[in-house]
C-alpha cells in the first residue's frame, strides 16, 4: 500500500483545511485508514480513523472539529479540519494500521 498526503498549508486560527491522501494498492473501502500528526519533540499522535464499515473514531482534542471520510471512486482518504487552533499545527500523516504503512506527511501550520 502506498499513501501520499497533501493539502496542508498555513491557515489562521479559526480557519479550515481539507487534507487528502491518495491510496494505491488497496481499495480504501476495504481497509482501516487513519490520520496521525506529529510536532517536533513530541510523539506522533492519533487523530482519526475510519474502518471498512465507515465507522469513525477521533482523538478527544479534535472531536467535533475534524471529519475523516473517504471517496471510494477516487480511492482517496480525507480529513476535514475546522476551527483550527495553534495546537493543531504539525505534520499530518495518513496511515494503514495493519501493516503500518505510512505516507509522506503534509505540514499544517495554524497561525494565532
């Protein structure tokens, strides 16, 4: 499985971004997919996950603000991020937990 994240950028606090992760090697509807993020000096942390039945789970810090979804026709995973704060700054990675596949991350910077 190969993963390529994009969509990051610089956004003011309170703003929104949508991250995309192009998945190749497996249909997105057949596998568990997740988003993680990492800031320097901290461990990579879980953000959100979606399973083949489209059940989702979120970190408490993003619940109600972020939405994970997928487009099966295009084989893309998304992360819609609203009401961003400086605490959301980091490099965001898409991940396939089974097999621990990681894509190259995309930088999100929220200016306060």
